[in-house]
């Protein structure tokens, strides 16, 4: 009876507790207000799209989209001076463009968490494992290099049993 009570309590705690990783608050990369404040922000974002930087995992299509939208937003802000001075239609387009860019950048940031639920060997209870996108990419590259090294080692006769 006591064992059953303990198991039921453990099960209730397990299913009541969240199994997902804590998320860091997502900050918007693009916040437009005035042209003068927007220009350095655009330069910073474009710098962060370089190899080894925060948004290096952008596809070429996403990179082109972000650059085109940033150019469009810059033109709109340069023409009007600030978001407050824009016509309502322009302001709505500006905010829509801002959300598009922030969405693309957030999906491709190297610090976003990727969580998987896996059952360890010998257990049916899944565990949550979270890594950043950069860690996943680095692991993938390391495994690929190890596979190539293993293949080259076995082909050149340097493997076991030679």
C-alpha cells in the first residue's frame, strides 16, 4: 500500500512539473524609432550575420530577405525621419517588416535552445536534453569529421587488425 502511494505521488509530481527548458526572454533585434538610431542597428545586425556570429545560421534566402527588408525600412525612415512622423499605412508596413525581420532572426539565432526528449538506455522515462543551435552545429561538424577520419583510417590500413 505504501509503495503504491509513493509511486502515485512520484507520478503526480513527474507529470505536474514542466519538462521543458526555461526559455530566455527573446529580445527583438530590430526596434525602429528614428533613422539616426536605426542606421547603427542595421550595421550591427548585418555584422552579426557573418560567419561565427550570432545569426550565421541564416540561409542565403533568409539573409537576402532580411537585407531587403532592412533596406526598405531604412528608406522609409530616411524619408519620414521617424516612425511617429509616418502615415498610418506606412507605420503599419514598418511594424510588419520589423516583425518579419525579428521572426527570421529569432528562428536562426545561435543561442536559441533546441530540446529533445530521449529515453536513456535501460529506462522508459524520457529525459530532456537542451543544447543551443551553435552547440548542435558544432557537434554535427565534430561527428562528421570523426566519421571521415574513421573512414580514412580504415581505408589506409591503419585500422585494427592490420
